[in-house]
């Protein structure tokens, strides 16, 4: 990452934060970061959202993507040359047939974790320990998805394959750790009311599939819960879409006015039709662990935001305002609608999902506001669910 920002320890209560090391202009990319490990969500993959098994780049052409989301194979997109998908570069693992967007991704996965996780000819065998683990996870964690057991599996596999195991253990230990009580809350949040029994079932299946003497602590009840909470706390949603890439490329075309209006109308209608058919699930979705991004604290008036403009797992952090050297760089864990709500409502969401109360300038300025939500908020109170949070996390 460039030297525009660095992580610093703030306090034991707040942990780390990210600070500007020089003046940053509004609109500037603060850094581009590759995750230590990433993985597509399991239901997302099951429903044919085809993504590179390593970098999550969408594998369908924009037209195939739109056809599937619409349930209409006859749809033809104008300007097909604006689609960035290169099928001629796609490669599969010769043993288990998972697909990659390129030879580079196939090689990177193989070198980091895929030797351990490759199912080979057992890819469709429901009794294979890894398949049992994935099936159990899907049965506990329905869409909208916020996490994946396979992120943890890739962490274990990475260390199993590594020559320098300590280096990787250090890399993973940089992520924010919670107290035992907080860990329990996070796991409860991810697994719902049956969490104790489910966590134990997952731990047994995880052990059967991946046990390693060197990492034996991760397989104990406490160690497994910590690992689970680490992924639950630090996992950053990733969203990719060949259709949205195509739309951005079309937006940039220099067209005569009439043609521009026609194209815009076509795209607007396309999105309306897709929403009727597929709802809000437009993207290939997954999550990853990012060392720098995970140091970014929340603010209800953020000065930066994350996005995935390259249609893969490379995270771009972009300044929303001018940021001065020494200033803390903050992102928002809430979506736009949630940020407009009262301080009380915002903090309810943050406490439930992230276990902290916000003290950003906006919250401090509203500290004397009544702790009741306004009527209109009261109505919307039930609607703020993980789907909205997730949406914000995975917007492309």
C-alpha cells in the first residue's frame, strides 16, 4: 500500500485507527489493498453467481449476467465491446474443476491454500468432510450472507501450506481481537439463538476436515470461537459484477444526445426488471480480511469509503473529503439511509452489529437529543436488518 496512510494504536478501548501521513485530496485513492485471504459466500456460489475462486472477479459476461438475473436468455445488451470479461483467459483447477479468471489466480490459490482445500474427484461427494462443513454452514447461515466458514478454512489451509507459518500467524493476529464476552455476542449474532450447539457442530466438522497439530489451539472450543469472532468482526464484504462494470463503461461513452438518452433509459429499465426478478442480490458476493481496511474506525460522517472498482477483491479506499496529515481516516459501517437516522437508532444498529457506541462529532453534537426515535423512525425500526448493512459493505 502507498504511504498516504498508516495504522496507529489509539487506546485499548478503541484499538487501532488509520491516519493520514500526508494531505489527501477529496476523490484521491488513499490505498488499494489486497486481502490476506478472501472467499465467496456459499449460497452466492450455489445460486450460480460465478466468480473467480481466488479473486472473486465475476466470470459471466455482462450479457450472461443480465440474462441470468432477469431469467431471460433472449436479452441482448448493446455495446457488447464494453464488457471487460475475458473468457479466453479463464482456467480451471485440473483436479476439482473450480474456475479462476486467469492463470495467475489459479497459481496464487494453489501456492497459498488450494493444495489443502482441493476436493479433487470428491467435489460432489456429500460425505467429504469439507462438503459436510459447507453444507452445515449453509443450513445455519441463509442469505443475506455476512460471512463464510470457508474464510476460516482458507486461513487454516494457508498456514498448513506455508513454509513460514509464524509469518502468517502474525499476519492473522493483526486483526482486532475481542474479549470472551464480546466474542460470544458476535458468534450469537452470526448464528442466531441456537448458536452454542451450532458452534460446537461446526467446530467438530471443521476439525474433521482441517485439523492441524501446529494450530491445535484454533480447534479448541475457545480458539475456534475466537477465530469465528475474528472473521465476524473483521470480514469486509466484497461485491463484484460484470453488469455494473459494463454500465460504468457505457456511462463513460461519448454518444450523441439521442443515443445517450436511449441507452440510459434501457439501463434504467433493465435494473427495474432485474429487481423484480432477483431482488437486491445483484453481485457476486464474498468477504475478505484486509489488514489496513480493518484498522479504519467508523464515523457517521465518514471522510473515506471503500469500493471494488476493478471487479475483483482489490479494495480501493477513496477520500470523500480533503483529509489533512495526521487526521484519522474513517469509513461508515452504516448505509446512507441509516446514517440519516437519529443518533439513538444509529447506535442501536452499531451496538447490535459491531458492539460499540459511536462518539463521532455528529453523535457528540446530538448527544442531548432524546433517546427515543421519531415516529417515522419507529416505523422503519424493524427494517434495519443485516441486508442493508451488507449492501453497504458490498456495493460495487
